[in-house]
C-alpha cells in the first residue's frame, strides 16, 4: 500500500463534501427544490467516483484543485441516479444510506425534479469551470454525457430492469453492469487522467482498467447483498433477491461470484501496469473496491 487508504478516503471525502455543498449553497432556486437536492447529497455515501477521479489525476498530474468541480459534478449525477432508482416506479425503496429516500422525505414529484436538477446542474458546473480550458470542457462534457446518458448509465438501468425475472448469461450480466455502474467509473478514471495529461495509449489501457473496476464494484455489491452488514450498508440485505434482480451469486453461486471477482481484479491490475500506473493509488483503490464492506 502506498498510503493508509482509510485516511486517504476520509481526506478526499471531506474535500468533496465541502465542494458539493459550496456549489449547492450558492445557487438561487426555489427553496424546496434546493433542500431536496441538498438532502440527498448530504445523505453521505462513499464518494468513490469523485475520489477515483482525483486519484486518477494524481497519477499523471499534480494540482488536484483543477479536478474538484468535475468531481463534484460527477457525484451529483450519481446522486440523481440514486434518487430516481429509489422511486416507486423503479426499485421502490424507503431507505438509502440509513435515511429515508428522497421521495419519502419530500414527495415523489419533488424527488424527480431534484434528480433532474442535479443532473443538469452538473453540466452547468463544468461548462462554467474557470479551471478548465474550452477544449478540456468540450472533451469532459462529451465523455460525461455519453457515460451518463442513453449509451451509458441509462442504458444499463433499463437493461437491468428488463433482466428482472429473466434468466441472463454471464456476458449479458457484464453488459448490464458495464453500463449501469461501470460507465460513471470509466468517466472518473478517464477524466482524471485526461486532465492530468495522460497519453492516448495510457488512456486506452485505463479504459480497460475501469471496465474491470466497474465489474469488481458490482460483484462485490452483489456479494454484500447476501452477506453484508445492514448497519454498514444502510439498507436491508437480500433486496436484490426480493426485487428479482439478476446478480453474480444468483448466476454463479456465492463461491463462483468470489472467484469471478478475483479474476476481474487480476485483469484490472494488469491494465494498470500497461497504463504506467502500477505504483499508484489506483492499485490500492482496486483492492479497496474488491474488499469493501459497505
């Protein structure tokens, strides 16, 4: 390990939380909408996507401040997706991170609009970021809209819904999660490295790395849904089964899911070596993603 991961994650989580609240506190919008947006952002979370972006930048760049607005925008998009995932029309969840879901704390219409607002405000933040050049903004926005839109996360969400109560193959399951979970992780790794000055060859290998990292994240999620600690997860275990979700343990069995996760970890580490990032905190984060308990 290059550093104490607990301290590293805590330091960057606090930095991201501070940036998020600064961005939301300054906007002049209807108070109910603002409070609903802030409610879900302040619900906490691991902030793994923005931390991954900062960590990726560190491999190739030096000044973290240039990435903070993009990292905050990324977390807003992730938060919007969770608000909408929890809605009655989707997963119909009452709790998220141990707190009432947005539509339970406010109401369904407000939750939908809060999600919409977080999504669109994220693009506004990047477009107005004085730390980025015009060319950097165009690249970041192009990659982010693709990752979060109908080719990326949204595609994964609808594929996931369609797979409920349906038998799926391992290849189909990987495609669901490569989109639903993996696309925003891919963006995080790409954006950080791009802003840090990584070469096109390094970016290509990092794309492979982030693909496997997304699958590592998801298979561990599936494992925790079976054997995780509800107090740490902030939600009931077994929700995937009750919602008839397609999961790695359901397809491969628990031991098979753990073996597949190990294979993904090996592939991710091999890609990091090709990207000249074998001694970076990205390697430590790969281990953390695969062993996390919440």
